[in-house]
C-alpha cells in the first residue's frame, strides 16, 4: 500500500506523462484513498464527487442487471483511470457500473469541480482523458466480440491470458466461481472447461490456483 507516500510521488511514478505543473496542481487539489481487497470503489446509481486515478492495485468493473447479476466489463491497474467515472462526474450523472478492488488498491481522487479547469489548462490531462476513453472503448469492444462471436472455451482462454498479461504471473490465484461470475456462466461449465484444458496440457489446476503451461 502507499500510506504516507506524497501524491506528487505517486503521480510521478504512475502517471509520468503528466507535465510537472499538472502534477503540482493535482497534488494540491487531490487526496488518496485506500481500498481493501474486495471493497467497492463505486456503486451503481451513486453520484460522483471525484474521478479516480488508480495509483496501485487492481480494480474490476462490472455492469449490474436488474436481476442483480454482474457482467465483467474491464479491469484497471496502476496508471489507469476509469473513463466511465470521468464521464459521469463531468455530466453529474449516476454511475452505471460497479467497481471492486481485487487486491489492495490506492486511488487518487480528483474533485469533479476541477475537471473543467484540468481539461482547459493542461494539455497532458486532455490527452490522458482522450486516451483513457479510447482504451476503455477498445476493451469493451473486445469483450463484446468475445460474447457475441466466441464460444465459452475461447472466452475462457482469452480471459486467462488477459489475467496473466495484467499480473505478469503464470499462476492465477482465482476460484472457478469467480471466473464464472466474470464470464456470466456457471461454475460447473468453467470447471468442465478447465479440466479439459488440463487434460490437453494447457493448464495445471490446484486449489484456487490455475497455472498456465
């Protein structure tokens, strides 16, 4: 965690694309907040006072249906920002998604009242927001492509490869139920497909751990 680390240091480390004057300005208007693993950063239906920059940790975003089901959308890691929170904050609209920390996470909270000033006065912030929108949109398109055009076996393989890409670790600490929740299917389906992948020499399964071979 980043307790007692100055905001300027976090910005310099995880958002080096920001010009120094922007880092100085953000240091004066922002504050940080720590989230434990499993803690919710934002809820569906809430109004925003802040937009969030992720300094450390990882966060998953979900779309919640009227029946309470959750569909995984995309993941944020250090150096990322939530494009949807930026949009909702700027337009003073309710959140349409839920965000949950999947490991201890530090967020830099940017007050909504300063968003217009940031866009007008700091070129690096403007380009960062545009790039954030573009990146998240491409991730959503990828998710949509896999939901519409791919079978569950291909979706599962893509999901595991994406998890490895995010962490850099070929051992994924996750339960079959968590994967099923993210892919909006049943645990039995995921367990069956993982077992088939293990038989084909693609993965090794152990308790709450999947090793990519």
